[in-house]
C-alpha cells in the first residue's frame, strides 16, 4: 500500500528522519498487530513551499504523488500551501489528503486534518494564559500572511472574551529582520505583554530588538514556537517566549510510544514532531484497515470510520475521531499547550528534546473570573408559577 508524504518545507535531514521513523513505526506496528494486511510503502516528495518557495511546487509535488498511485497523502503542512492546492484536491485530485495545518479553511470532502496548532483556537489559549497571569493589556505583532491575519482576527475576539485589552496591532513583513521601529511602537503603547502571531522567525528578531531596551513584557506566541527547532539558533533564539506546543510529558500514550521508538531506533525524540508524525501514521493505518475497496475512495470512507483513537500528541486524554462530515480529528482542549524554552537545555535538533518546559494548559474560567467580578453568595432563583391548566404542581415544586 503506497502512502504519499508531501513535505512542503525543507528541513535538516535528521529532522526528516524523525518523521520517517515515526511513520514507519506506526505502520509496522499496525501490520504486526494484524490491523492492516500488507506493508506500507512511503513515497516522499520534499519541496520548499510558501513562505520561502512557491505553492506551484507544492501542487506539482502533490500531482507527482498522485501519478505514483498512492492511496492517501500526508501533507502539505503549512496553511498558505494547503489553501493553494485545496481546490485541486477537492475538484480534480480526489485522494484523501491529511494536513497538520492550522486553518479552518482547509476542510473538505477529501481534506482531513490533525492540527499542529490551530489559527482560530490558539488565540484563546494565549488570552487564557494572559488572563490567568493577570495581564491587562497586550501589544499584538503579526505576520502579513494567511496565518498571521487569521490569528489576529480570532485573537481580538479571544482578548475580549478574557478581558484583556489590545493596546496596538502591528503588522510586519515576516521576512524583515530589523524590527526596532516596530518594537518602539509596541513599547510606546504601554502594554503589559507582547503577543506574536505568525510563522515563528519574527520572534527571534523581536528578541534582538528587545536587547538593551530595558522593556521586559510578558511574551506569548502562536505555534510558530514549534518552528524554532528548524531555525539556525534553535529554541535559544526565542528565549523568554511562552508559545504554543504539542508535547506534554504527562501524556502516557506519548511516553509509551517514545519508549518503543527508542528501543527500535536508538534515540528518543521527546518533542511535538515525533509524537505528531506517529499519530498521523496511526490514524492513516486505521483508515487503510477500514477501506473497502483499497482505493482512494475506500480510504476516504475508511478514515470516516476512525473513532476514539488515543493521541500521543498533546495533553493527557486526547483522542482522534473522523466522520462523514467531520474532518478535524481532535477531541480535547489540550491538543495545544504552552511551553517555554529551557535555558539549561542543549537541543541541537528534533532528534532529542524537548528543550522546553510546560507552562500552561487551557484553564476554564467563569465569567466572573474573566471579567474580574467579585463572587456573590448564591441567591434563590426567581420563581415563576406554572399555568394551573393541567392540575400539576408549579414548576418550582416539581424541580424540588
């Protein structure tokens, strides 16, 4: 059974090997357990898509996998790239394609997702953290691209929900390196915190601009945090930022996977990338096992029968389910958590890790907590008598 892998940004060979090893373990275990009745052959295409390359190359890579006769495709991953190929997949390609992108605009008949973060939902985790920390105002800096702009739309609503004032919004070109002028405007706003919403590279340049200013706001960022291991300076380049991640040491499914991974391959990639790639392999294998016939159409219907698969990614207790009209697999608020780089950790690449410490899981708060309203003693509910037409006792008596 051929499974396509469409990697839409170039990464170090060691990181690519983590992905391939995690997928291979998932498929080999499924075959050994008798879940699938034949081995899986991985067919890889790696191109440099947006933002550094082009969406044209991503679409061509998808078509090459189509020509190879794959049954299902894992990737592309970036929101800009999935939106660029979505119409082709839906209208022409008709091969089930699973992405880890964060945009809600990806989903369709053939377009499935296990989100590596979420453009609409990460903002609520960030504002939740700021609210719990008692932050009153935040300065927003965002990349001028699909992720940055979608993040920002939802972050406005999230901050209003959590009672955090947005002091300023600063759009930037994600390829800019000198952010001193932008930072000066952010600082002048008098905000208690900075929220960076985008791909990840900008946070490193903001750190450079912050040096020597004497300004030390609370710093939060989107799942661009998880791009740091792919940057030249690694996690150390975003020191001090609390960002969206998907690795949680308390997830026993993930730790059990890492034990088996280490026993087979001799290294332990304790980070979001390994557990997420493994989960994709598990879910795809489950879809293949339920495919009748063994064709792209059959695999699409097989994926719709995937239910309550325990997740190695994210916090404890997460599961995956798809359905005929459900293309987003996650069933848990803790599919994303907040972590901060550990200054003492030495992490060279994604073959080790995590290189960060857990800082926050989503914490449900009451309206009074969110809006800073003092709690009041419980009061008796207003009693409204029922109409005496049927001879039944009043509603209040029935409830008692």
